[in-house]
C-alpha cells in the first residue's frame, strides 16, 4: 500500500461529508473516486464540485468497485454500525463518523469483525485530533499537567430537526449516543485512565422528537479525575462545545480550535500538527494507518470503552423513566 494512491468512497454528502472532502483535498496520495448519498441530484452536484466520477445512492454499488480501498461513512447515526460492518465484510478499510453505534452490541460487533478481518477501522472522535486538545494531551503525557477535573458544556439550539447547514434532517440526533460520546471518550483519553464511575440525569422527553433535550453527566476516572458534562438542545446562546481543563499546574479552556489559559491568555496551537483542521488530521491518521498497516489512534477497539459507558448511562436513564 506504501506508494499507491489510496482510493476512497465517501458516503453521506451532507455538512460533514463536505468537511471530509475539503480535508482530503490537502492530503497527498488520496483520491475520492465514489460518492454515495440518498439524493442523487444533490450528490451529483457535490461530486461535480470535487471532481468525483462515480455517484450512487447505494453503498453496495461503491463497495463493488474493485479500485475502492477505503470508505468514509458520514451517514446518519442509525446506519453507522451496519454500514461499517458492510464495508469490513467487503474487505474495505473504514472510517465511520462519530458515533460508532447507538447500541453497545452493534459497536462490539464492529470491533469483533475488525479483529477478524485485520483491516483498519476507526471512528471519528475528532476531539482527539483537534490541536487544542492535542496540546493538552502532550502536556499530560510529558508529566507537566495532571487533570483534576474537566468541565464541559455541549450546547445547541435545536428544537426542530435541522442539520449543521440549517436543512431538515432525515434522522434524529441524540445527546447521549452522539454528543456525549465526544466528551466521554476525550475524558478517558486525556486522563490516560479508564472511566470507573458514570452517572446521568435528563430533562423532559420532547413530545415530537422523542428525545431528552437536556442532560447532565458525571464521570470519574481511575486516576481520580472527574468530569462534569452538561448537554442541551434548548440553549439559545453561544453554541458548540466548551471544555475547561482544571489541573494541578494550570487551567485551560478550549473553544473550537482556540485554547486559552484560565486568565483568557491565548495559547498558540498552530504548530501542534500539520493542520489546524481536526477532520483533516483525523483523515490523515486513517490513511497513514492504512499505509503503515497499523492500528490508528481512535480505532474502533480504542473507542469501545466509551460506548460501554454510554450503554450503562442509557440503562440508568431508562430505569428513571
């Protein structure tokens, strides 16, 4: 695989698929040869813009192309695990956007199949790759910073079912299985320590969407570090996820790609990696792992503990209903 161009099929030409297409443009030796999405006309438009020759509404059509080495899945959450399994069974390396699954058993099956096939399978836990969080990670690894607490807010204003582009969604997003997955995984990864205790409470279930619009999660790592995560689809204020790292030698706040200390003094993270784009860095890792025949950072096996925690939290929330 070393010098040959890696040929990729990308499924899901929505807001996130386009982020991947933009990131891949900056990566040498990789070519997107097939684009899959449910609306053929829209898919053709995107394919034309990015010079992609093959367009289809069926993942199976792309998996049947012998030149396809790898697939990136940016499809609705409910399809992730089944499609990842389909890709592995077809002998293709796969990167699936976060979350890996919305049921633990499905996530476990992806991990089992990856081991059986020996292919690269990774999940888009982008926070592991964002330069702001990488900067913290390097400090922890160097023994210069120990996390005592992470305080995280994941806030949206989404009382109707819209995507990041303000278009109606064909599926329902989920605070626990999608948005909490980012922080649950990041907390264990940044602490270098497994989560040993998890607790959750949620607000009322939305009558039309059938999901809780507000949630609060507490985590504890074996290291003793704790995490407090607040999530809301009701928040009509600054949107996005804000991370406060409270440690033994400083406090750091990450907002998107910006990192500041507790006094709001900016920290330059532009030299942490080859790009400031977390999605591009995630894709670079995927393709490097394929070339080098190794396990990627954020492999499906590495992120499985996150889904075990989400499963336990879901059971706890269901018991409270």
